[in-house]
C-alpha cells in the first residue's frame, strides 16, 4: 500500500536586530525569534558579542523556511542602512524584495 509522502512546512520569521551599543543592524531568520534574540544577547553568536545588547526592531512571518531565507539573503545583500532604517520605521518591506 502506497501512503505517499507528507510534506510539513514550517512558518519562519525573518528579523532585524539593532545594536544598542553601535546602532548596527543584524538580519537573520528563525522559527523562534524571542529565543534567538536571547541567544544573540547571551553571546552565542561570536560575531555579535561586541555589538551586545541587541534589540528586536523588525520581524515578519513567512510561509516557509525557503521564502524566509530568500528574503533574508536579499536584505543582507542590500547593505544600505537607509533602506533598513525605512523598513524598521515603516515595519514593512517594500522595493520589490
């Protein structure tokens, strides 16, 4: 008997953190943003240790991990602080991303 394959898709968040020390942004994705923020602030992310404390300034839920990672990569390639400032201010991603 062929039961077939069951595909489970997990909703995934992309998030933007901002350093309270330097005002720099960090972009990431996770299934649990609040837990990830705690991990970042505890020093588990080596590259952010000198940037702590971090605060959550933006998050958006995506229907799948693939969609979230795709958007995360687009935002990381953007490298324009003015665009990230606008996303944080308006709490929406525009510009065809």
